[in-house]
């Protein structure tokens, strides 16, 4: 199953979650994110981005995540490469592999990811 993923430059998620996140725009970013994640009933897990693979003869890249229990994949358009690198503060696409992110799961299905939040 391919989920279409959208971004605001910091959060890469399904349209359903990003709309919910944007509806809480009156809150500070982290509080806004936490409220939207709670309403969406998402589990927030520290997850390692283990592999990034271009899909042959297409304009898409697959991002594979490992939450310690299973492998999950999100497929993003190539135009997302630089926003992902920027959000994760990585200067080269080859350095994306091994980056630890906060991934959003519901019923063991990956719905998106973002850089780990800064300690408050």
C-alpha cells in the first residue's frame, strides 16, 4: 500500500495527520504536534532510518525504517529528498541512512516521521 506523504518542512506524514496537525496551529509547534498525535492515536517511536533506495525508472525514493521490531517503508517523490535532508539536518543524502527519527505508527502502520524533538 502506498501512502501519499505531505510535509510542512518539518513533519512528513499522511494527509490525514498533516491536516489534523495544521488544525492545531494556535499552539506552539511541539504542543501542537503532541495534541494532533494524541487525537490521531499515533504511537511515537524512536526509529532508525536504515535504508534509502531510489526506485528504478520512477521519480520516487523508498525510505525504510526499523523500530526494533519490524521494517516499515514510506515512498516519497524525489522532490522530498532535500526537505528530508534539511529537516534531519543531514548535508548529503548518503548520510540519511542510520539517522534516528521519531516515527508515527497506528496499528503497526507507519504514518510519517520527523526529526527527534529537542529536549524541552
